[in-house]
C-alpha cells in the first residue's frame, strides 16, 4: 500500500519522503491557521454567526486541501481567500445591502462557472497563455507580497500618512518577539535544519507564552454550529437580482489569484516540465472550482489557493501529501479550533519574511537585458505587493507585455487569447479606476 501511494504521488521522481511531506504540511498549516479566526471576524459583520463561519472555514479548507492533494497532487493548500472575504462583506453585503445568503449564492454560481470554463478548456487556455517570461516575475512578486505581509504583521513596518509606510516601533514587545522568531528561523536554516520554519513558529509562540505576550482566550465553540450557515445560500434570490457583476468579480479574482499562486509555488518547487507546461492542470483547476462551490455550501466566501503554501514548499513539500496533511489539520481544527488561537501573528510573520526572501532567487531567471521582458516583469513583481493583489500584478504585466510586443513589431508572437485578455484587463483597469 505504501509503495502504491509513493508511486501515485511520484515520490521517486520528485525526491520526496514521508517525513518531509508531513513536516511541510504542518508548516503550511501553521502559517495559514490564522484564517480560522480572521475569516469569521470579517464575515460576522454581514450578520453570519461567527461560530458557524469558524466551522465552515475549517471544513471548506479541509475539503479544498484534500481535493488539491489527492486529485491534482500538488503541495498547494486552499482556504477562504483574504480580500475576497472583505469584498464579500464590505462591498457586497454592507455596501450593496445584499443579504449574506444571497451573496453565498453568488459564490456558488461563480464556482459552477469555474467548472464549466474548466470543462470546455477556457481556464486551461488562459493559464497556458501567460507568457513564460512572466512566470518568474510572478513568483518574485508573490515573494515580495508574502514578505510585506510578514513585515506588517511583525510590526517592523507600519502605515504612515506622509510616506505610506514607515519603520515600526522596534522596541515594542510584539515586534521584538517577531524579530526573535526571524533570527531563530534564519539561524536554524543556516544550520541546515529542515524543520526550521515549524520549530521557529512554535519556539516563538512558546517564548510569547512564557513572557506573557501571548494570551489564550478560547471562545465557546462547537462543530455543530455549522448548521447555522450550511446550505443556507439563496440561489433563487441571487438569480432574481442578477448579480452578474459580483459573480464576475469572484470569478476573475479567484481565477488569477489561483494562477499566480500556482505559478509561484510550482516554479519554486520545480514542478513544471522543461517547456514550462503545468502537469495535471485540469485537475488543479477542477479542485479549485469544487472547493469554491463546497465553501459556499458550507457557508463561507470563495475558497482560493494560498500563497502561504510556499512555506511548505520551502520546508521540502513536493507532492499532494503536503496538502492532504494540511487538510487533516484543518479537519482536526473543527474539534479544537480555539487551540490554534494561541499562535500569534508575531510567530508566523517571521516565516513569511523568510519565505519571501527565498522566493527572490527567481530574479535570476528574468531576462533583464531585454526591455520587452524586463519591464513587464518589473511591473508584475512590483505591483503585486504595492497593490496588495496578485490579480493586479498579473494584469499590469500581461498588458505591458502585449503592448511592448506590438510596439517592438513582434505582434505575431502574441496569440489571440493574450490579446483578448489584455483588452479585458484594460477594461477592468478603466472600471476599477472610474470615479
């Protein structure tokens, strides 16, 4: 049985082993476990019961990880997406006055559309149409994005009205704890310890508990709370209101965030073939689509691929076992969700910073001497963190690449789908920038 599993997950080809895969799954989970508490804190503002959303978050994340790990066999974890949950709450429900049940219907419909687009091959064409020259730029951009989030969560940087961001208070106890975690992880990695990420996160958490900086305040919770949101989506009302714009946003952002994460994680793990093609792409996209529909049924906003998966890849994860282990931990969280609340942002922030640093190695794959490649690559890697959106980074890079190909006279090298997507991106920029 063990040999058959190793053959199915291609352990031999990818140089994987069980110990490393389990460790990588645990590392990925620890770096993204915050979603178990952050997602309910956002969605409860729509009127959804926080306990129900907590259970829905755990279950939807587990299902997404299982699908990605078992079907697509990639070390990519899924969970309700940050950004899309904010759009769900503040734009759709609070801004437009749409009931959360109706908004869940829009999420469900977007998942169905995902599956239809995958079935007819359109999503695959979009994915394969991304110029390979931009693959490394996406990986670097997401690395900077991850590091930026880590610096913010650590308190090393903070918002500033005059300069946008500035240096935080390095004497603040929480920031000092994060700096300790950063040095601990970096030191362990310098010693060649494979479990550096996980040990660093847990060690930083332990120090926070000992020094009184971390407090555990579990809230009343039961997995049965899921019944308050499970199957509560109102498809009839969604279709009646004709929420095409909302469905399109869920579809568009999830599609390109998923593509960006896939490219970044796949590039880092060396999972693509020699021509840059993505093996089992149909399974990847199908898993993502099924996860979104399952999330809507459970009672949460759109489920997406998580950039924190890169932490597990850095820890050595190469196969779907990494995602399955992460899914098992999310499933376990259904029973012990309050326990994971003890892991503070200051403990996971250093891991994100280190992952971001390691992903910058892909800058060497960018043809910086060629403006047609270098400028779109720079726009991609810069706008991902600066706009706080993977989708925006792809849009800037895609558009610049196409326009520069045309200006330089190489317009024949750009296929028709790239032109179509560029036009859609330009329309999207106009729409987002109006008013």
